[in-house]
C-alpha cells in the first residue's frame, strides 16, 4: 500500500511482512539464472572447477555484497541511486557515490532486455507442451511417435524465427510490466507470495524424479570433481559473474528491494536465507539437467540452448511426459517472472521517483526501451547473427548482441558495481550507521566487515584483471 508519507519519501512503499520481503528477494534471485544460465555456464567452463569456485564466490563475496546492498536500500528507503546518496550524506561523504547505483540501474535495464528474450523461449515451450498434451492426452511420454531429431530441432527452429522470438519476448515483457505497474504490495509481492511456493513444490518433484531416472552418477561426477588445471582466469570471472547474476547483485536490484524492508527485519539473517535458497536451487537445477544431458548424449557446452534442448528429450521418455514438461516450463516461467519483475523495478523506481512520474508511466517508458533492445537480442540469433557490437574488444570478438549484453553486464558492470559497493560500505559510509543496520553481532559482524573491506574488493579486482587480460 502506498504510504502517502511526508516530503521526499512520499509514495514510498513497504513490504507487508518480513516473509513477503524474503519471498520477493528469493523470487528475484531464483530465476533463469539458476535453471538456464548456471548449467550452461558450468558446461561451458569445465564443470567441477567452475561449480566449486562458484560456491566459493557465493559465500565469500556474494553473501557480504548482498548484505551491503539490502542495507544501503533499507537505510535510504528510496530508489537505488537516491539511497546511496542518502547514506553518503548521512555519513558526510560525497554524494557522487550514487554513481555506483546509477550504473547499476542502467545495467539492470540492459539485463531486463535480454532476460525477457529467454523468458519468451520459456513461453514457447509452454505452448509446445500444452499443445502436445492436448493432442496425445495424459498417457505416455511427450511427442509420441515423433522422431527425436524432430524434437532436437525445436530450439534451432525457434532460433531461426526472429519474428516469433521477438513477439514472445514482447509478450513476456508485457506481463512483467503489468505487475510492476501495479506496485509493490499488489503487484510485485503478489507474484512472489503466490508463485514462489508453487515453484518450489514443482521443482522438488521434478528433481526427485530426475534423480531416479537420469544418468545421475555421471552428472554428480561432472559437477563436483574439482580439476585445478581447469580453473583459469576466464573460468573464475565467469563464476563470479554467475554468482552475481544469480543473486541479483552488483546492479542495484537488491538495493531497490531492501528499500521496501521494514526497520525490524534482520538483514543479516535474511541475506543468509536468500543466498542459501538461491544456491540450493542452482545446484539442484544442475543435478536435474546434467543427468539428462549425459543420458541423451548431448554436448555439455551447448551454451544458452542447453536446458531448452535437453529437457524435451527427457520428457519424451517419461510417463506423463507432456504433463510433466508443461508443469516444468510453467514453473520456470513463474521463477523467471519474479526475477524479471525485480529487474524492471530497479530502473522503474528510479525513473518515477526522480522525474516524479506516476508508476505506470515510468513502467511504460522503461519497458519501451527494453522492448527495443530486446528485439535486437531476439534477432541476434537469426537476422543479426553476424552483428558483433563490441567486436573490436577481444573478450567480445564474434559475440552477437544478446551475448554482448549478457557478457558486459555479468563480466563488467556487476563486478565493478560490487567493488564500488564494498568500498562505499566498508570504507566510506559511517561505520555506526552500518552497524546499526546489519543485524549481525560479535564474530559474525567482524567477519562480514573484514570481507567487505578487504577480501571482496581485492579478490574481485584480481579476478577482474586476470579475467579481462587472459
Ligand atoms: N537473479 C535472477 C536470476 O537468477 C536474475 C536477476 C533478477 C538479476 N534481478 C536481477 C540479475 C538483478 C542481476 C541483477 O534469474
């Protein structure tokens, strides 16, 4: 509900309860990053080495940065750049630090644009399984009597059809805009409170099913065998980027959600819950997808198409395959929607507070921008496949528009945003203000502070340097 409060904080909303905040934040974190991007990144970066370094990043870097971000937001009670500015002002520091969040808001907008393209793929598969269920009924697997080659061709078929992909992308973006336009408690919170629990139930059921039927042992060996020689600078940068992407960090998303948290929410504890739930879902998604990849003889480094190509093949062999396939993609749709809503909320909150617009107007402005970039991303799988926007930079040579946005945000914006956040919270902001917000005491507090001041910025700077120069 809009607390029609006083002065600068007029119109600023709050979550209706602590559990609503947790569900919304977990909803932001758990999404396509866990189900689609994590397995694809792990597969492209050598499996175990990537996964273990990823876990290391979540614990040592992701968790402290997550707490720093929600803390900035809760202190400021405003959109991300304004929250940073308020904490800086209260600490008698330069308000110029707000640029770290302005960069973040912009990056969130870029991520939103290609995230909705992948959301469109999910919608496509919902359609595929729904029509299959309609045709064959409940009995037997999906796609009965159809050649596996035909099923493998679904994804390339969609990739080749730029118009369809752009249309699905706009549809997904439109649904996201609808909920963001409705506001915090009646829109954003609604999706989180109803859809996240549904997601967890469906997800557990399907993972357990996969564990009993797929090539589980090989998947476990692949994901958890640590081969030190595979841990290159590039793999490390990819793992940090994935940790940030998955936890919605480095680009102002969690600052924005933290700003709607009440004063009595324990932020330390809440951050632990968010990071724990997100990591558990990523690892379980890996354990659900790789058994199928191995059993079907697919290549682990299939890239963005990995999840979408492997799963339909598995569903063909399962009893009730079309119903399970439909449930699975509906579940991913829910998870993706709670994340895209948070991606849109960060720039929207900034635009409507900064320019004093109505929330729906700001939603439409930001959404329209994301629509244009999204169409370019959708076309980079077909008509614009040869367009390499940053081709002159070696790291992005032969990288299409979609992969460039993904790479620039995860490998540059997120680590740089996080380094600045750590320096700001650890060194610039008034320590007493920070201490009163974080909800940690004793040894845990000291540990967190040491991580934010020293470990995170230094490790991040080294990884960024090695990753960019190797
Ligand atoms: N974390 C989400 C996922 O894993 C994606 C996401 C939502 C995000 N909000 C974000 C990524 C903010 C970066 C920043 O799917």
